[in-house]
C-alpha cells in the first residue's frame, strides 16, 4: 500500500513547493498540465485499459465549464453548486450517450464519439445563454473554508489534490475485482461474459468515470481562467487528449501525466524556440506533433512510459493476503453419476446451412464425456449452444433440471457451468493469481464506489485466497505472481482451468484443452482432469487428440454432418465401423 | 422563397454535394481496401486548389518540393530494403520509378514561366504533383502498420492530417485562394440562371464516378482492388500484392482529391485548413453509406450538400448539430447489421 | 522427373505453439502427394507456410531454387505455386467469371494475355462453372464453391497445385468427382500436393503419402502401402485403451507397419 501512496505524497509535496520555487509562467504551465492530466486519466481508463476510443472527452470538459459559468455569473450561485450542477449534468448526458453508443461495435464507437463531440461543440457555440463564440466572462473565485483561490499559485495545490485523489481512487479500482473486470473489456469481452461479468455495465461505468473526471477538469479550468468560450472544447482538443495518452503510456495512470506534461512542454518549447529560428512557429508545432505521434505508433505502440519503465528495475510483487480470509460459500455437489447437463433435439441453422441437427447429449457428475468428430461436424457450434454463446433454433438444454437454452453465458455461468477456450484467453500482463481470481467474479459483490474507496478489502482477501487455493489445487503454486503471458502454453491452459474452477462449478466445459500441448503437458492435464472427476465434477470436452480422449473419457459422443453418429465407451467407438468411415473418409 | 432562390440553393448544394460525393467515394475506397479512414482526403483537395492557384500566379508551389522530398524518402526506404536482401539490381529501377516524375516537375516549375502556361497544362501539372502524394503517403506512413487495428490506423490518419495542415500553412501561408474559373458564363434555363462552372463541376464529378465504375467493373486491376476490399486473404492467394492494392487505393484517392480541388477552386475560397471540414462532410456521407456502399455514399453526399446550402440560407445555427447527431442512429443501425467487427489487436 | 518441392527440417511456430516440427517432405514433378492425418496435426499451418502466409524456419526449395522468408505470397505465385485453402477465400459478391479471371492476375502482371483460352479450359473441366458464370460466388453450393476455388487457382497455370482439405464438407459423390479431376490435372502436367483428413479418398489417387500427427511426420510411403497400414487407423482414432496408458510414462511408440511403408526417423 505504501508503495502506491509514496508517489502521490511526492506529487503533493512538489505541488506545494513549486509555486514558491518556480517563476509564475511555469506555475501556469503546471496548472495546465494538471488539468489536462485529469482528463487524460479518464481517457487512459476508458481507451487504454477498457479499449473504448473517444474523441469527445473535450465536450465533457466543456459541460463542466459551462455549467459552473452559467450558474455563477447568471444566477450568482456559489462555484460549489456550479460543480454539483456540472457533475450532475455530466452524469445524465454520459449515461444517455453511453447507453446509446457504447453498444457500437468496433470502430463505429470512436466515430460515434466524434459525432457527439462535434454536436456538443456546436451546441456550446449556439445555445442561447451560453454567450455564443465569445463566451462567458468574469467567473468568481472558488472559496474553500474562507480561502479565496485566486491566483495560479493557489490553484496548483487544488489541482494537485484533485489529481492525487483521482489517481488514488482509480488505482484502487484497478486493483480490485471491478478493476479486473474492466481490464477484460479491451480484448476479452467474450471471456468476461463467461465469467459472469456484465461487460455492458462495466463499459458504461468506465465511460461515466471518464466523463466525470473531464467535467471536474472543466470546472477547475473555468475558475482558473475566469472566462469560458467554446474553443478549448472542440474535437481538436479531444484529439490532443488522445495524443497525450498515446505519447505517455496508453494503459498506465502515470502515463497520463507523462503524456500531458510532454505535450504541453513540447508545445511550449516549440513556441519559444521556433520563432527565433524560423520567424514563426505555429505550423511546425503541428507538423512535429503529427510526425511524433506517427513515429510512436510505428515503433512504441504502448507509449513512452513502458519504455521508460523497462529501463528501471522491476517492482517487487505484491505481498499475498496473509490474513486467513473466510472461505467463500460453495455449491452443494450432486451425487456421482447424476445427470448434470442434458441436451435434446438441438437444431442450429445459419442461413441455409444446418450446423446441428437433432443433437442430443448427456453429461453426468463425476464423469468425463468427450465430443469428437471430423472437421466441420458441428462440434464448435454445439459447444457454443451449450455454453450460451449461441441460442438454438429448436430443442432444449437443461442443467440440473433447469432450462438453460437461450440463456446468456453470464446466466449459465452463475448456475454452475464454467468453461475454457480453444485459444487461451488470459490477460497476459496480469499475474496468474489475478487471472484466476477473475473466475470468482460472480462470487463477489463489491461495487464501484466501495472498490474505489478501498473498502472491499475483506471480500478481496476472500476472493484472492480462493484463487490461491485453486492455483495450488492445479499445481501451479510457484507461479502465483508470474505474468500469465510468460508461461508456456500447457501451463496457460491449466491456468484457464484453475480460473474455471474458481467459480465453484459443477460442470466444466473444455474446448480443445490438449491442442498444441507437448506430451508431458498432456500428462499433467490428464492427471488434473482425473482429479476433477474424482471430486465429483462433470467434465465435457471437445477434442481432436484421440490418444488423449480414448485414455481419459468415460463416455464418447461422435458427431458427423451436424448429427450424432455414435456414442459409447472408448472401445465401442474405436470398433464402430461407421466412426471409422467418418474419420478416415468414404468415397463412392 | 421563390423558385429562383430555390434553384440557386439547389444548384449551390448540388455543386458542393458533388465534391462531397467524390470525397466520400475516395473514403469508402480507401477504407474498404486498407481499413484506413483517410482523414486527410480533404487535404488532397486543398493542396490541389492551392497548388493550382500558386501556378496561376506564376509562382513555384511548395507542393512540388514536398513531392520531391517524399519521393526521395520513399526511394531511400525501398533501396534500403533491396540492399538488405542483396537485390542490387533493383536499385536503378527504383531510382527511375521514384525520381523521374518529381525531377521533371521540379524542372518545369523552376525554369518555365508558369503564369504563361495554358490552363489545361497548369491543371495537368497540378494533378501530376498531387496524385503521387497518395501512394508515397502509403509507403512512408501506412505500409509498415498495414495490419494493425482500424483504431490505430484512424489515429495515425489524424496525425497525418495534422502534419499535412502544418505543411500546408508553411507552404501556402494563411491566406485563402480562389483559382480562375474555367468557364465564367452563365446560362439561362428559362428564368433560372445556371452557372456553367457549376455544371462543369457536377458533370465532371459524374463522369469521374462513371469512369471509376467502369474501372472497378471492367478492368482486371479494378476488379483486383475490389477483391482486396472483399477478402484480403483471397486476394493474396490470387497473387495480388497487398502493397500494390494499398498504393493503388491511395493513388486513386489522391487523384480524386486533386480533381476535386481543381473543380471547386474557382467556386469557393479555400484556406490551408479547409481540408478538415471537407473531409468531415464527405465522411458523414460515407458513414451514411456504411463505409461500404458507393451509391448510398454518393447520394448522401449530394443530400448533405443541399442540406448545407439551405441551412446556410436559413441561417440555422443548429445545422451542424443536426447533421452530426443524425450520424449516431445511422451508426447504431450499421452496428446492428454488422455486429462482429470486434477489432482485436 | 525432377524434384519440384524439397522441404527439409521445416518448423513453424504459431504463436506459442510449435505447430510443425522438423518436417521433411518431397514432391517430384508430375506426382500427386498426399499429407494425411487427423485434425490439429498442423496440415493447414504447413500449407500456409509453404505459400508464404506464415513464417517458418528450415529450408524449402521450389524447382531447385530456395524459397526464403522474404519471398512474398505474390512472388511464390508468380513462380508457379498455387494454394486452394481450406476456407476457399472466394470473392463472394463477385461473379463466378470475375473470380476466375482474378485467378489470372499474377499471369496478367507478368505480361500474359491468354486468359480467355485458359478460362475456356477451366470451363471445360468444370462445366457447371460455365453454367453459373454470371452468378455471384456466394450463391453457389459447397461443392460448386470448391470447384470455383480450384478453377481459380488453375487460371494461374500453376506447376504446383496445393489443396487444403478439398473434401471438406462435400458429399461423397462430389468428392469422387473432384478427386477424379486431380488425376486429369496430373496428365496436363500439374503436380499436386494434397492435404486431407479423408485418408481413403486421398490415398486412392496419390502416388505417395505422408502421415502427419501433431506437427510431425510419423509415417510415409507409397500410397498403396499406407492404405493398407493399420498404423494409419491408429493415427486417426488413437491406440486402443488396452495398449496405451496416458497416465504413465510411455516408451517411444513401436510402429507395427507393413514392410513397404517407412516409419519416419
């Protein structure tokens, strides 16, 4: 904890000292860097970590600025009410825009942000009462407990406090259960849903946080400048915010500050130096920036902070939760051999293609069932139907007697079904412990605010202890704090299984778990699955490796052309002539 | 409002609409082939108009030196690659390919009295200067990152646009320009005055659209570009080099931009930074076409032009707000139609 | 007969997985060679690497000249290689004829202009394509798409035609039709490298075969010998449970092969 707090204290200290030591002009610069950093922080969370690119953050800065400008000059209210109003309006608009546009797929989202960013900008310039493009002047000072915050030097400390608190809150958030969920949003939303994470809600929360930070920056800006006009809230500024985080470190909080500082300082240097060299400077600043961003994106895609960090010694890993946290409640395990999952008469069509026709399947507790079949037989489709990724056109699936066909992956996960993925979906930068803890997401409850305020430590300890238990269970205790991406594939697959086990499932669906594994790794995997079988779990696996399947399974189902071809014990399957024909091929 | 004002506004709207249509077409083309949203398309338009205006004044346009510079840079990059693989024999060919046109243009610009050149030659020279900037841009900036996500390509495009605007200011200064009209006369259609220049713009745009249609539908290279847009793997397997497709798309886009600049130059005052708004409006039209359909994009562009014309007349302060807000439901609809644009990266 | 394709020690890494390991493969001009094996063996990865879509280590020589990693896909196609991938990669909205004509792009770039004649030859081979020449490619059935994909590859007049799972998703009768065409093609001088899950169909028309299992060649020999080798069946359906125990250490597998087939080293 102290390791994280130290840089924040240093920042506050620097902010306190700076106005005494530096000339006034530099203090102004520092203030601007601080204000930009606030916006950039939100953008790092939203774009760098959660993968939603926004060109429109400047519009939210504008909302914060204009709200307080109107309330303080036209209605004579206190700036604090202006802040409140700004934050409220921001919340409302962000929620509306978020609900409308966050569902936009892929690259349509940033285009959407461009659209509303532009729309809001033109509104600022045209709405009556906002002073048009001339703006609003003569905003009053902010008063804190009798202290008038009038000049730049006063603002430095206020901005620094706002920054420090924001970083602390966001840092807490990123190291919590909610934070882990947010980190899946960029590239693994599908996996997140299978772990019970409500990705749509997470995205909206991140969007709102970023908007609120921008709005706060706008409020401070308005009372610093004491003049508000639309120019700083244009899409051009929105693009500059993006440039800041690209330069600084797109996915790190401190990168936001670095990027804001770099951009501001370089602009300043160029404006000072270039007139002396060329006679005028504006154009070169733009050219320089453009080229700089292009170079950074070509050669250092994560921004400059990771490059800097690589030069420093690696930080020590976080200490384990030492307190013995109470164990999380577990589901009652049904008796061995009891039917867990039953699928009957499943049909799935994709246009004219019938991928699954009248498929039936049964998986019992304490047994390993394998689903095999030649390429194109429809195994993946069936798997997706069972795990909730697709909904069947006909037929039904029940789990412990309850209908689950058509339910979302999240709902199915909550009922006690857990899965792994054909192409391993771990978050490579996160430690094994944190990756596995993702599996326990639905066993926790702490919300956004509690996480930010660091008040969910008890629950977090319980979740991490559970994750540790599962990691020990699968035999990877030595790799608790290793980044998951650095493990060989076989161990990554086992981490995925540990993550699946962390949700306390009764049935585990494994998608080609042995693919790409070496012989020794397959042995380890087989032993693990044997162990799960002994403990009463049901296992369904889709596999191509026949050695693996035949040695391990209790029951095998063979598919061909979307239908069930045969089912039985491994020996029965190997001697079934229809199966032989299906695999080795038939010709007329 | 009476019919003459209506006609005037419609004519004005269709004229600018024609330019937006060309911009939209270029955007759709480049996006479908390279997944790049070419934010700087409008800059090709302004570069073209500003270059032509400078030529008409008898001065050497800075664009010719920009072309030279970029050509040298790209040539060096390719020679470097050739050296790395020990293909010495390719180097003379590279030098010729990259440097011959720029050298000729620089020579003409420096030693010929530009103001006395006939208008047609000036136009041809402008097109010759601006069009190669497209493929050079691809080689210098995009080729290396051709496989990254659409998002990253978009951010790079924004950076390119900003750099180009800066260079434009440097080369042409902050003053606006208008080029000499190709035709000053005004026809009378019954009671309605119709400017010949406007007709020329609309006609040229339609002709260009027609030529593009013929190119894509009936030539092998055109079909190859379409194929790359449809299926990049398939295009590779058929022997279409991805770089060729990228450079061709950018080249066509630059050509379309250059022609647009020549057409619109006499009708509007263009400044070094006018490119952004031109790109933006063409982009809105392209979005209405789903970034995929040429006819829809073209029709939307004409509509945007007409809407803008009428809104200007009605002094509506909210015209931009309306247009940009309308983009959102269109995007939502597009998103529902193509849900699986999950860009992994 | 000269050696058209000579692969030695080929290894391909696909992300974290070593998909193919130390592979040796040879194909002489005029031969039809099959690479059979169960799913996940690395067959598609191998094809992708040979055509230049994936990087690899080891040495590959085509027609006596080395193929280096910087030789692009387009360059390999210019030299006479062609690949019909598992996913066909057709240009859906474009017509059958356009798809075919695009197949001649590489020759067009090299200066040849005899595409109409080549088109007629392809139509002669696949009369159904002639019927459907104006239809969009995505309206074709599975078998017709396969024909179109092969026809498109043939428009480049390749010397080495590589096919990845041509029988995939096809009804048995159609498989027979298409595989018969391979025999016809061999007679016109096209060498064929076939990657197939359907071992029977593939071995029936091949001269030589390799069995690929999890990235390594475990068996090779004349097609006739392989067709009679029970080890091939084991490759597909695993060893019977009585003789294998995955949970205890295994000695290297003893290949109970017929004398003509050669187990790989």
